[in-house]
C-alpha cells in the first residue's frame, strides 16, 4: 500500500513539472477599437509569473501565439487601449496536461460602448430633424416672436428651394394691426421626441454648429472629453396663427400709413425677384431638455466594471459624474409666410365724390419658409 502511494505521489510530481504547449488565437471582434493584447501566465496562487505580448490587433483582425505553460498553472488574456487601460479580460484557462497541445481561440470585445461620432451625429441629426424643417438657426423665444414676426408683413428675396435668401423690409404685427398672439393663445401639438447617445466633445461642438435647437442649450463642450447625454423635446410642430375675424390682413393693409405702403412697393420695385409675405404659420417647440454626464478617464487594469465608454485612445466612466441639465422653451424654430401681391383698385365715388385708389393684397397660394434669424 505504501509502495502504491509512493508511485502515485511520484507521478503527480512528475506531471506537475511537465509543460503543455498552447496554441492561442486572439481575434479583436470590436467594431473600431484597436487593442494591445497580453497573455498573463498565472501560478497556482493566481499570481502573474510571466507576460507574453501579442502586439496591437486591429478591429476584425487576429493574432496567433504558441507558448509553453507548466501543468497546474493557468493563463488569461487582457486587451488595452493606448497601452494604459485594460478594457478586456478573458476568463482563466487552467492547464492540467490532459490536452497537449492546448488549442483555443478567444474572441475579444472591449467592455462598455464604443464612442462612434458618426453614429452619434446621425442619432442627433435624425432626432432634431423631426421637430421641424431648416433648423440651422437658434430658436427664438415665443413671446419675442409674437411681438416681432408672427403676423408681420415681410418683403424678401426668395432663396434656394423653399427658404428666404434676404429680408428687405418688415411691417410689425402691431403696426399692421392684426391680432398679436400671446402665450395664453397657444395650444401646443401633442408631440414628443427623446433619444440618447455617447459622443465626443469635438463631435458635439460640430453638431451644435449645424442644428440651432441643439446649440440653443448653450453647453460648452470640451474637445478632449466624452459625454453621455439624453434629450427630451415636447410640444413641437407647425401651428397656424390665430386671427381676429375683424382684422383681416388684406383689409388692414389699405389702412397702413402711406409711407409704409410706399416703402413696401418701392422695396418690391427696386429688388427684382423680391416678394411680399404675411407670416401666418410657425414651427413651435414647447420645451427642450438636455441631460449631460461628462466621462472621467479610467486608467489601469482594475476598473473594468465601471467602464462605460471606449475610444481608440481611452476608456471612460460616468459613475462619479454629476448630471448637468440644460433646458429652454417655449420657442419658435422657424416661420412660414403666405405670398401676397399688392394691388391698387379704383373705388367708385359715392354721392358725387371722387374715385379713390385702395391698396389690397391678393394671395398667390404660394408659401415660403423663414428661418428665425432672418426676421
């Protein structure tokens, strides 16, 4: 019996001193994050005793490595970005000598979400396009729009497609005499739009330059940071101006001071291609909110569980980031004007008086879009 135990003990000791050949393939299955990979060889106490560099592996590519490992020990594979932060760690592979060679393939994908600026630009663009056409300008406060533009007569030169190229002369709603709307008159459309994305500060700043309603939040983006953000918009859509039945723009036009009518006519005559518009529709937004968390850069190998965002050069966490909020509204995104033609008609004399020329407005059935920064 003692002889048998001795043989078994000698066999175990012999096996523990043997090595197994490992044929390892590592595939980087991330979409666009190159990673540098290391094989970490561990002893029985889970302590690293050796590392083998596999080099940088591009997205969609693979690398192979053959190495020897003592039976009874183990190995794992880690991947990092920019050589500073571990963003991938495989499970441990224990080598017991039962397979020699030990052949395995690892498909490595980093933790967290990849910051894709093209994707974030597309998400933001599609979302904000839903709230109105031609929204390159920053929204204007609704009360200011009621006082200055909605219900105004505007002489303008049409621009490309359906937008205005140049505004030449404006008669305010109050001067024209139409109903000046107030916030109490508003019934906002029952619409909602919300979405979220990860983006770099550089991309967010570029998007702000393209979409006025996004820029209107007034947030200053750090070019070197990564942000997690969510936005909510409600009560947006096209609204018709409320009119007073007793205050028709066509009728009120004839009651304008002679100098105003003369200014409108001369602006039209001096500028070929110019037209007259009555602003009687507008795109409104009741409320817009933006919730922002700025990422904190993660370094080292022990914080895999907090990483939420990955770029080609760094990893970021948001667990200690205080949420910031920006909001505005109600606001006008842009206007729409009904094209009118000013005419003079001769009103016959009554009871021996003189005939009288009266200025009237005739609609053409055409409409034109105005950006809020054009009036």
